């Protein structure tokens, strides 16, 4: 299946955007797709072969899951590649542009949900990240 792409431009320098994207305390502030969800826990071992895990949970306690991955490539402030626990791959690029940093993620969709729904969810999380960084 073709990879899906989500993208946003953040009014912040690449070093700040990188920190916001990779530091657990900041990840917990933005890593959810809708206001009725949250990210109560995040761990990041930022090295090739290191792991990241974020707990994604409905605020009402009805559902939660761990979103886990292993880092496969890291170029600080430029690129972050991961292999999700289910074997899919995702690559996030950080590109300096006029007015800030363009963040682009290309990911392999899973097979349970329609690709358009997955793209909307990943885009919503990325927009939460943008709002967090610009707040």
C-alpha cells in the first residue's frame, strides 16, 4: 500500500520544533488526535535502536493503547525515522522554511482502518503539535 503524508508549517525554529517533537514532557502535551483523548505517558530513548512509547488514552478511561516504535534513523533537527511495533515505517522530516519549520511525516497505513481516516488522525495530531509549539 502507498505511504500517506501529513504536513504542517510551524512558526518556530528547527531546534525548538525538534525538542518539542522528541522530549517526553512535551509529547504528552500534544500527542492525541481529539480533545477527548490525551497522552498521559511518554518515554523516548533517542538513539538508533532506542525506543519510544506513548500511552494514548481516552480521557473517560474507556480505551487506551501504547503507540510504540524503534528509532531506525536520526539526524537531529532534520529527520526522524521509526519502525512501529507492528512493522510499519514512518519518517518525519524537519525543514527550515520562511517563517519557521515545515514538518512532514510519511507513514505506512495499517490495514484495519480506511487510509483517509488514518491520514485525518495523523494530521490532527500534527496540528496539535503545531498549536503546542506556537502557544
